[in-house]
């Protein structure tokens, strides 16, 4: 009986921690503007920049700091920016920029000159 109760408690704790971790995940999707180009993320991939509508690129700043040459900042030639205090994963695919943050920190976006 004690063994069953212990297993039930462990199961409930596992489910609760999984649900809590999923609640921290947030995804932000930005459609790319016409002729928009993006730079940032990791310096080692500068040769693949600028990212644009034809890019097929993904990078996780949380799992790879790129020899300490990375930042959770992306800048566009249209004045748009994406920034977060914590690392995030970003991808350019299908004419959009997708940012996924699993730390719960707010990912901020804006347009230069409008703040």
C-alpha cells in the first residue's frame, strides 16, 4: 500500500513539473516584411546573414553560446528588433521569424524610433 502511494505521489509530481515547464514556453512569430533582412544571434553564423524570406536557419542560444560570441538580440534593416534578457531559440523559415523562449522571460520586440 505504501509503495502504491509513493508511486502515485511521484507520478503526480512528474506531471505537475512537466505542466509547469510547458507553461514557461512562449513562442513569438513575426512575418517578415518585404525585402527585410535580419542580423544577430551568433557571430559564428555571420556568413549566413542576413537572414531573409529565403533563409532556412534555426539556432538555439540557450543550448549553444557559440564560443561566447552570441546574444539574444536580432536587428532588421527595417528598424525592427527582438531582444530578451535570457537566451532563446530562433528560426527563419517560410517568410517568418519564430522565437521560442523556454525560460519564462519576456521576449521584447519593437521598431527603432517608435519607443
